[in-house]
C-alpha cells in the first residue's frame, strides 16, 4: 500500500493519497482545490488516480474533487446519506453505510457517521494482502485528534435553524459506534489544530482509536448523552462567514478551475480606475509595514496561514478585489484564496508606492505599547475593545473592555463610542491589525495595542472573566 498525507497549513486541512502499488491505482480523499499536488504524487509514483472520495459536503474549503476527477477521469465516490436536501447535485457513485469497494487490493468500507453533518461518512481501509483486519479510518470532520466535529456549523454559518441540537445527538450515536472499533486502527482526520471545525483540535496529524478513547474528551461522556451534548455545543469558535458559501458550492454543479490563475500586475492607471469604483484592496504585508504607511481604505490581512480565513470574512464572492503583495508571493496567495473559492482577483500591485506615485499620501495607524495601554485603560474618555472570539473573552479579559469579534466588527459599529478615544486589542496583534484597518475604512480611527492580551497577562496585569459586555451576535 502507498500512503501520503497532504496537509494545507493555511486551512489546517488534511487530504489523503492512498494507492495499491501492485495494481498501480489510487484514491484521493477530500482533495484541496489546487489539485496539481495529487497529479504530481501520482506521476512520481507511477499510479493512476481512479477514485476520488469525500467524507462530507465541506463548509471550510472548496473541494477539488470535481477538478481532480475532470483531470484524471476518476469516478467520484460521495455520500448518499443524510436524506432530502443533502444530495450532491452532480454525477457520482453514491455511497451508503456498509458499502464496500476496492482500490486495487485495498478494501474501503463506508461508515455513516452523522453529527457534524447529516451525510457525513468515514472510510475504513483494509490492506487485504497484509491482513483481513482494517488498519486505518479516514474520519473527515467526525473524529479529530483530541476533539470531534462541531454540529452547530449548519445553523451558525449556513442558516439551517434548529439543526445543532439534533446534530449533537446524532454525533453521540456516531461516537458510540466509533467506540466499538478496534483500538489499533489508525485515525486520520480531516483537520488539525487551527481549524474552526472544532474547538480544541490537536496538532498531531494522526491518532489511533484506542488513544482517542483514552484522551479525547468526547469519550469521557460515553454514558452521559445530555452532558455530551452540552459540552459539545458550548464555547465553539465563531464560524467564518464564508462557510455558508462553501456548503453551497460544494454541493452544486459549479464551473471548474483547472489551473492556478496567474495574477495580473495592475498599472497605476488601472489601479486608480479601480479605486474610483470602490474596489476593495487587501494589503497582505506584515502588520508592522502596514502601520508605517497604507493605502486609505485598504484592509490588512497578512499573508500567513490565516489569510484565507480572514479574507473569507471581509470579501464577497460577487465582488472583485485587489491584492497588495510582492510578485513572488502572488502564487502562494492565489492558491490560498482559491481554496475557498475567492477567484475574483482583479490583479495585484507590488507595494503601496503605486499610491504615492499617483500623487497621494499614505495613511498611518497609531500603534501603542504596554505602558501606554496601561495609561489608556485608566481614563474615563477611553473605550477598550477586545476583538478576540467570545469564548476567549469569556475566559478572561481586561476589565471594562467590550467584546466585538473582529469578523463581525463592521456589523457592530453602533457599539463604538466615537466620542471617546478607542483602543483595540486581540491576543497578539494580528486580529487587531485587521480590525483597525476595517474600522479605518469606515472612517473610525483607533489606537491599536500591538502586544495584545497575551502580553497583558504575561506581564502580570489583572483580568476578569464573564460575558457582561459581550456583543458578537
């Protein structure tokens, strides 16, 4: 058996290339959209991709399953579980609980494991020449290392009202089914630490059934369904705004993207014309460089592993946008954005100099350090805004700070007291850089405490807990 774990750090998303070396055939599970990765693996190992499978209709990334099938001629193996409303709307081999199929000498058994979503399935793999017993299970967003998939995304992100409690009870049943599997079976999940598909995912890429029974919180509630449901639903992180669009695009017959687009460098004149039309500018430079000087109205989303997630909060799928980034970073940025379907990039400019060359002046942000922040929080004419998530705020925050989650801050402008000096912070400065740029775009200038809550706590300053000034609806 050939096996390769493919991991996208930008979305903490795992996909899998498994093959039968004797037959020279392979299956890819949950492929990302830039599928050249899998084509290269197949080429290097002289294998033909004949099967492309998905564990469920994904919400956190735009699947490359159909692109990969189009390139290779492979058949799509997708869930037909879940009932009305959960059907894929394009041709595929439908899978039900208990179905089996072969990839060369590899036997794949389908387990219906609902909870995260109604149609969710897992794949149990047996390497038949080696053993009659299964050796791996690919769980998608069902069981992670140290955590399990959240059932509230359909309601919180996609608007399926009243589904999270039912999903949590379904998850309880699925967990008990998993509990019956042999301890030695390797567990290969769909996500790792950093994904919004759970609240405490481990950073280790894989596990075993036995280890999860011992260490995963979910199995400590194996005989307490109500306690399980309560713990599963509380304090989940805010689901990114773009998740709703992913649910739609991964289900319908959409246009395919068969290559990674090359971005066009805009001329000064093209950039000026775009600015006149109000086209958004996403400045992917470091928060330090952004502070020193930025194009008015631009949003600072740094080119790191969180780029796509935050871009998905502030960009709409029907609008074009411009990237500020060095040319050598544009392919990396394009790949990150295309993985969540943000393809409508008008072009890029390599730096903010385009703005000054047009005769304009850059704006600067006022960043403050720890000592100035200490002084500010003591003043009556200062409003402190914590832009972390609700669960983070609840666990501990600066006394008097209100909570406006960065992803929804432009929906809560009325909570800001513009008659006062406003100072914002997050955990370590990245999210507050985004938030301050979004507010500046709305004409609200703030002070940005760059050290964040981590520095505040790390230097022994007092904090309080609770949700008395939580505003994240």
